[in-house]
């Protein structure tokens, strides 16, 4: 079993050391950073599988750190840690490329469960990547081109900045195009959560909002990613 690497970005020393102790006890390789500049440097040198990122940090904000790490390391998972309860902060973090968020104060057991769920995806998908691609490497629909191998996207020939998670969602939609995809299906098959540690489906909805901003001509009247009331979404390509 591979030993995963976690970067903890937190300026409060007590929280930072507490998280480090807990994750090292779970046999993770852990590095820490206390400000935004150190976080970006550590992400480059340490190459973590997952980053726990506090939003309110010195020198560079968590939003900026998230944007930079997502662009330079598209396959790294990012979980935001924030004391803010405003929905706008969580949405902004997801727009910058975060995969999920946990609001302080949080349960360490819940956080450990979420991290394990994300990193389970690394173990299950890595062997498959070497053997064969499970779907087309590139697809086209409407005026959108997606290259899943290169993590590149364009709309009407103009490059789109998209996170690895957004590529994974769209790949899943493409594989299930025309079908109703439940939010719970996405959380289990893309995020790696189980029914026992399932978070709020609001994480899914926020990602869909971001995708519609990038793909739809009219976000208020989507034609590609359709909402199915009380169930989930349908990809109409």
C-alpha cells in the first residue's frame, strides 16, 4: 500500500501541530506550512497527494494558494479549512479549484474519514491509469473540447481553466450521458465517499455551478448539464 503525503497549511500552531500528530499517527507522510508563500513552495518540493488548506493565512490568502496549487498540480486533492460559515467563502474556494471544505470547528474523526476517502481514489485509479484509459482521451460537444489525458479544455477555441475534479465530473457525465446521475453517485464514484461518511451534497452543487459558468451560454437556462429535481443531474451532449 502506498504511503500518502499530506501538506497541512495552517497559521495557528496548536491546530497545525495537532493535525500533524493525528495524520502521522495514521501513517501519512506530513509536511506543514504556516503561510501562503511557504505553502506554494512546499507543494512544489513535497509533491503532496492532498493539501489541507486554511483560508485565512498570512502573505498569500488560501484562495490564491488554492488557485496556484490547482494550476501547477492538477491531480492533488485540496480540502479547505475555514472558520467562515458564509456560503460565499465556500463557493469561492471551490471556484479556485478546491475539492471539498470543512468548517471549523470540525471533528478530527470526520476530517480523517474525508481524507481517507479522497486518497482511496489515488489507490484505486493509479493502477488503471497504467493499464488503459477507461474512456475516450478526448471528447467534443457543442463548442467545447476536453482532453482528459492532458487536462486541457477549450470553448470555441478559447482555453478554459478547469480543475482536475471538474475534468473527472465531466468524464463521468460523458460516460453516463443521457442518464440521471444522482448526487450520491458522484460523491461515491468521484470523491470516493461511502454512505457511512457522506458529506452534504452542496459540494456537488457548487461544482456544477462552476461548470455551468464555464460551459453554458446561459447559466439560468442550462442546455448541457440539466438539473433533475429531487435526484441530481443529466448530461445532455
